């Protein structure tokens, strides 16, 4: 059982709910999203972040690798026929894009990229899953010293955040434009950690 399967039932703590709502609000302040979008929440967890974009959606898919997280997501969203979950690992070499009938106008992702072995490989597959003029919004930690998570190995942390140069190099390699800004600061253990929004389009 993964860390996320194990934590799923108690994931929605007041502090996480508040952080994800803040992040989603800041994204909406910074990006003109539009309406009636087909949306993918990559690494949706219990949906705390991605479901905040439901007002902009025609349809929304929450995708994750954790069965436990997706069970909570499904329970929350069962009354909405246009919200579905998908268990899929884009890091698997056999998967080249998100295998759904529709492509996406908007991919959102929060606090998931630092768990990926190969973020640029996954970003490529997300790009392959976009409609024309679609965009990918990634929210995650700015470069940190490894102290944000209490136990990096146990929690599946593969990157101690990302620098702007790293994010720009991904955009260059994928021939995408990028806008980056800091959208939040989290105080923890007497330190302050930045969270960025990167818009790939
Ligand atoms: C820190 S949680 C964030 C959850 C959610 N985005 C939120 O903001 O509340 C990271 C999530 O990424 C998922 N995850 C990790 N590796 C993944 C992968 N390769 N593909 C999809 N999801 C993944 C985990 O299962 C977990 O639900």
C-alpha cells in the first residue's frame, strides 16, 4: 500500500483544504481560464484542488495512481455524471498519452510533479493529451532544501521542488511557451516555502 493509499481517508485535513483552496483561487486570479472546458486533474488525490475548477468545466477527469485517493474522489463526485476518475500511470512506458475519448482544454496539477521520476516525460504525454490551444497548469514547490516533507522517501518525494530554470528548460524542450509566478508561501518548521504556478501553453 502506498503512502497515498494509506493517507487517503484522512487526507482532507483543514490545513490541506485551506491550502488547496488558496492555490486554486490564486490560479484563477492569474490565468484567464474560460468556460465549458474539458479538464484533466493530473494527480488529483481526493480532488481538493481540481474540483475547484468544476465551475469552468464541461467535463472533469481526476487521474491518479492511488486507488485509495480515487475512492475518496469518487465518493465526493458520484452525483455528477460529468466527473469521472481514471487510474493510470503516465510514467509507464506503454502509455503515450491519457487514453480517453476526448482530449483536454485544460490540465491542472497540484503538488504532484515532485513525486514523478521523470517530469518532462510526463509533461510530454500531457501535451499529447491536449486539444489545440489547450494549456497545462502545474502548481508545485519552488526549489527547497528537502525539509518540506517530514519523510521524503516514505512519502515518495523524488524532487525537492523545481527551479524556474528547470521549468523553462522543459518548456523549451517541448516547444511550449511558459509563464511562471509565485502564488503562495507556506510557513512550516520555522521556514517559508514558495509554491509556483507554471502555465505551459
Ligand atoms: C500531494 S498529493 C496532491 C493531491 C491533489 N492534487 C491535491 O492538491 O490535493 C500527490 C498526488 O499525486 C499522486 N501521484 C503520484 N505519482 C503519480 C503519477 N505517476 N501519476 C498520477 N498521480 C500520481 C498521488 O497518488 C497523490 O494523490
